[in-house]
């Protein structure tokens, strides 16, 4: 085995790891993912599942399973004898990185967010290199830190502008999705009729709320498409005129690299408030607007949507300003660096 990729937790950690894994496989590297969940065998992604649960579920159970996962990771890594372990952050990467440290296997960290996560901070001194997704990342300082970009691959497509409707793409993410289902759907329904007749809403929502939102939109005669998960997110982004999203790092990277204007509503309880800092970087280039989640969210979002829908020039400028953010897809650069430093 050449490389083990340690990832898990949320899609924001897993998707970049899968993207890198596929690209490494094309280059001839033998890789495996160590994760906290089974990945579909149809995907062709080989992975080792560690017996973990979320810290929020049950503290005692979490620490017991964390201990078991550390033993399991140590056993499998000693057996596989990888040349390198790459960690993508989150609690799910901890056992694999700890085992790598114990066995003196070189560690590289990849940080998706604008704030270095807790697990990546824990292994910061042990890492040979820390690759960041944002030009400036809080707590990531020193010569070992390199701005590489997030790993997006072929998930970004050319923008399509020949659409009949004004397309609004709503991406709830995996955290705080109920808020999006309730508040944003309500905001869309309360828009002036002249605007509702012009838009098409493509919305990711939770399974339990799909029927409710469907009825709301049908009653208001809104053109819509609802799904728990979109397999063709690249196409959805390419055909959107405006994106409303949480501010997870991978979502921001995909939206920004797709040159789409966005409204970000950061998840209130993200660790170290990293979603706010992710979005703030894009907003500072006038490529997006932050609407904070509070008692005024519905009112503020309604006013903003009405303003943007009536002023397409603002959206055009926001789309152009995505180039100023310096966000980039780092897959090719990262693999080139690996080849030079670790697999000459």
C-alpha cells in the first residue's frame, strides 16, 4: 500500500478524500480510505471502516469506540505498511493518524476549512506538511503550511446561461438542514408573485420534509425540484444563477470554482465557527453575501433575495468577483508535490 487516506465525519471531509483517491489511482498509486462509514462498493473505492460514532451521540460510547478504532487502525496499518498517511481532519481521522504517529509513518494533513480543525491541530507538529484550502487559514502558520486548494476534480462544469427560468440552487448540507427546510422554503413562498413566476428552485432537503415543502411550492405555483441528494451537483451549479448554501468548505470551493454568486448562511454550531470564516473569505472579495442565522434571518434573506432578483447586475459582479478569492482545485498540484517529495 502506498497511501492511506484518513477521513470521515461529514461529506465535507469525505468528498475531497474520494476525489484525491480517484486521481491518485489514475496515477498508479495504491490507496485505501480509512473512514467511519461504508462507501458503496459500486464506487470502486476501497475503504476500511473503523467502529466510530459521533461524539454528540453518547460520550462514553464515543470514547470506547475511539479506543477500539485506534487498536483497529494500528493493526491494519502495521499489516498494510503504507509509505504515507494523509489526514483530512474530523474525529474520524484521529485513530488512523495516531496509529501512523506510533508507527513512525510520515503524515500529511489537508485542511478544508479557513480554521485548522481540532484533530489537525493535535497532529500539526507531527505532520511533515499541512496543505490548506484557503490562502489564509487560522492556526496554520509556518514553513510546513502550503496553500494547495481543496480537492474538487471534475465536479465543476462550464456555466450554462441559456435557461428559461432564474434558477436558485439551495444546498442544505449535512448540518442544520431542518433550518433550511423551514426558513428558506418559507422565504421563497413569500416572495412577490412577479418574482415567483420567474424562478425555478432546485433544493436539497431532508427526507422527512420533502412532502411538506412540495405542498408549499405547489400551492404557490413555484417551479421546483427537490431531492435528499443530487448526484449531478456539477450540472446543478453550472445551470444556477444564484446559490443559497451553508458554508462548508467543500460546498464553498465547488460554488466559487463554478463562478456562481452565493448567499451563505453559516451553521451556528460549526466547530470554532469555521463556517463563518469560510464564508467571510468569499464575502471579502464581494463574491458572496453572508446572512447570519438568528431571529432576523427570514426578514434579512427576503429583502436580499428581492434586491438581487431585481438587480441582475449585482449577481453578475459577484460571479466575476469569484476570481478574486484565489480559491483553486489543488488535486494536480498536490499529486505533483507527492511525487517529487515522497515517491521520486
